[in-house]
C-alpha cells in the first residue's frame, strides 16, 4: 500500500521512540486510534515500540501502554465504523484509492462479512491491512453496532494484551540477558511472533483470492461492489 509505505518512511521507529520519551501514553493512543480510523498509520508499530520501551527503560508502565492501546483501538474503530455506516460507499468510491482502499479490498471486505461477520472485526485487529479497514468495512456492510462493539472491544483488548505483554517481556529479556539461555529464549520469542504474523498474513491473502473468485463467478465488477449492502446480523 503506497500510503502506508510513505507513512512508514516518514515516521521511523527511532522517531516513535523519541515521541514516546516526550509524550508517553498519548503517542500510543493517538497512533492506534488514527490507524483504526482507516488511515494507514503505524499504530501497531507504536504499540510494539512502547512495550519494548517500557520493558527496557521502565519510563512507562506496561499497564499504561496496554490501556492506551486498547482505548485507541476501541475509540478509533468506533469512529471508523460510523464513517463507514454513514457514507462508506460514497467515501470509498471517491477517495478510497488515495489510501489504498481499492475495489479488491472492498470485494474482500464484503465477501468476508457475508461469510464471517464478527470474526473479521475480532481477528482483523491482528492482520495488517484488515486492522486498518475492519471497522470501516463493518459500518459499510451495515453490521449492527452492538454486535460490532462486542467483537471490537474483545479484539482490541486481546490484541493490546498479546502484543503489549509479548514485546514488553521480550524487551526486558533482551536487556537483562546474561546467559546463552536468556538469549536463546529471546530469539525463540521473536521467531514465534514472526511465524504467527506470517500465518495471519497468509490467511488474509487466501481470503482475498477467495473473494476474487466468488465475485467473478457472480459476474460482479465495480458496480456490484459499490451497491449498498443489506444490514448484517
């Protein structure tokens, strides 16, 4: 995604560390909330950086980092849901290509919501790309707000806990590693995280291929994608 790449180039990990030292938890909240709105932004990177920063410097508490990330995820996602619900298809058709929300992503979102509904809201928090658009797509596909809120809050809490605690203890282990066993455990932790993320990304690509095939069989192009959907249960 071009915009996401530009954002990553403009806001480096070093700059995020500097911002964390200056603004603390507000950086985590803001970055995660902006990403959750549907803007390609390094929200997850900010959470990871903050967790490692807390584990190595102890200038932040991991509880505060997790709370800020959870709040940013839930509040940002609910604003994204509202944008999708009130003007989703018009906004996507007119401005989506500027932020990487093209026809294929709309087709993927519609397909997954038809088959999985709330699962996308929960697991989308863990998948790059879907994390940015899951809330907007939920609103766009008319998912009931109460159901969205339940899956959204659960996903936000689990995501913040998993990444926050995982990278916090990883940073702490790397800083205090004094034996070969400590180093080996830290390396194993990094490898496990990378394998898990690779699996989730592969699942996302598989769903994208399924969506392309499903809508091709139904003869739906751009016009079919941009039709207003019926309310989701």
